[in-house]
């Protein structure tokens, strides 16, 4: 009865993915039949192992992409700009001829994020390693970003603690703190303006987290929906059905 319930979960999952490849529904039926007859069906261990493999690949690919040079800076989807509360500051300074300083501050924010992204992979792997059977089945039955949600819940505190000092150090190293200080000292000297002093490191840390999870979610969707992304036998067994 237990094996049949797992088979039903898998069958429903394949049925939802049928639009991605015409033969998937047939494969799902084959997998269901195999489990019911005591053949080579998917066990709970298969499911969790497959999900762990998918998450390991997805998170590694995401963090590798973002930690490379220009991983944040030249990607419009995750590029970090000056904080919204600094928009008026930036506009005023650019119009006053300080565009270069604004550009240098933005570049430094993104370089700090790229440095911090390198520390995400081992934290993700730790959370993936600790995934339970219950977690795995919940992810399999969940939305196309259910695994990303699991990782966000499991790792945000650790990632924030890991990212913040790296970003703070990187901002010092790349000169962002200097540029930031220059920007706001210059702005605050202008007449009739309200002084602004947001937490640059805290802001960059949150934007780095947003960027990392953006691409983890994208990779999860790709592995769930794209048979070509299921690159080994274990992933094919969980996401592609029986051959």
C-alpha cells in the first residue's frame, strides 16, 4: 500500500509535466504499473535521492554563474542598483556631473555580491543533505519552485550571516564604501536636501540573496520541465519515468 501511494504521487507529477514531452504520460503509466507489480518502481529513497541530485546541480550551477566576474553586474535580471531611497540622490548627482561616481558605486555593489555568492554552495548542500523523506515528497507534490521555497526557508539565516561580512569586506576592498561616502557627502552638502544614510551592506546582502534564489528557482523549473536537463539516470528515473 505504501509503495502504491508513492507511485500515485509520481504518476500525478508526470501527468502535470505531460505538456513538456508527449511521451511522459505513457512513461508515468509504465512507472505506476511497475511499482504496483513489485518491479523496478520508484521508492521513497529514489525520490529523495533524485531531488537531492537535482537541487545539488541547480544550486551549484546558479552559484557558479553568479559568482563569476560580471555574474551580477551584466545580468539585468539580478543586477544591483542603488537603493530606491537613493534614487533622488543618484538623479541629483548625475545631473550635477557626478555620474562616474554613481557608476563606480553600482559596480562595487555588484562585485561584492559576486564575491558573496561563492559562499552559498556549501550552505545549500548542507540543507539538501538534511532533506527528509517528508520534505522530498512535499517538494515533489508542490509547485514548480517548491524546492526553492524549501531552500529559502532552510538557508536564509545562514546565507545572510555568511554573505554580510563578505559583502562588507568586499565593499571596503572595491572602494564601494568610499564611493558611497563620496556620493552622500556630496549630496548632503547640497542646499535644501534631506540627508540620506541607508545601510549599504545590509541592502547589498538582501539583493544578493534575491539574485541567488532567482536563479535557483529558474534551475528548478528547468530540471522539472525540460527532459534535456535530466542529465543522469537518477534524475531521469525521478523526473522522466521508466524506460
